[in-house]
């Protein structure tokens, strides 16, 4: 039963993240009612129910019949399932466990914003990553994660991309990747950030090869690597310990 309510919470947060992502891009305040991007009419509360309203309206605005982006239900559903996975993996048994789960909900929400924003606009916002780094460090210190674990995590994540940035004079990666690497380390610590970087590069290479095979991209094409980094961080946040244990047990 708790899992059901966690999933519903994820749907609601996913709906909020959709609004936040679009308003960040437009430079608008997150305050105020949502409007249709086509006709600018205010969206009624019953047309703004996560996941359900999209399908009840047939994916179109009630007023102008303009198409509603599939981003809305996809992000809502994905956030719901991610929250549910976090809950199932955490299996909280006391107040501390639930607080830790809420920390992971917040971490995942930030990573979803980065995932979508970089996928759509090839940009990782400092206005998201920098405050998130400070929050992640403070939250992890509160939950008694070792300070050296966090320092080495930030240095490993940020330093990995800093080395590439300096070696290529900024041609291979941008400053946003560097700060995202530091955020990954602040969220995961040293051991898990290494796992996340490995996962991101494996996924990135696999997707890149498929896109080249199907002629959607060229070798010289820009790739939103922050998307893979954000996804790998979520995976490591939920399953990182299991992945590390499995790897360490290999002969």
C-alpha cells in the first residue's frame, strides 16, 4: 500500500518537474498557474491531473486542440517508477530510513531535471547543479556519510571531467559536465561515483553506436552526455551497492 502512495507521489512530483523544466528554459517564475503552450489559456485543475489528464484529453488541449507533448506523461510515469524503485530498494523500517528515502527522492528529482534539460537543449544549468552540490554535501553529512568519502567523490567526479576539459581545451566537454561530475560525487561518494561513470560511458557508447548505425548521428555529432550521466547516477543511487558487490565477487 505504501508503494502505491509513493508511486502517486512520484507522478505528482513528475508533473511539477515538467513545469519547472519548461519554465527554467523560458526564464519564467515557477509561481503561477500553468497555461497551454499553444493558446496560452489557463489549464483547469481537472486537466492537470498527472498521467490521467493527458489520456482523458487525447493528448490535446481542451480549448485549442493543440497537441500536448508526450514529455508530460513520460516524465510523470518515469518519476513515479523511479520513486517506487527507491522505496523498494530502501525498504525503510524507521524514521531514519524514511528520511534517507526522501533524500534520494530529492536527488532523483534533480537528476531528472538535468536528464531532460540536456536531452532537449544540450545544456546543463549551473542554476541547477551548483545549489544541488551544496544540498547533496549538506544532506550526506547529515546522514553521516564520511567527509573524506564525499571529498574524494567530488574530486573524482569533477576531476575526471576537468582533466578532459583541460586536455581538449574545452572541445570534448563543457563546464556543465564538470559541475555535473562534482554533483555526482557529492551525491554518491567516491565508490559509487566510479560505478556511475562506468555505467554512463557504457550506455553512452552503446546508444551512440546504435544512432550511428541507424544514421541518426555522425561520429562528429554532439551528444547530450549529461543525460547518460544523470541516468547512471540514478541507477547507482538505487542499485549501486549491489552493482559494486557483484563486480567485486567476480573472479
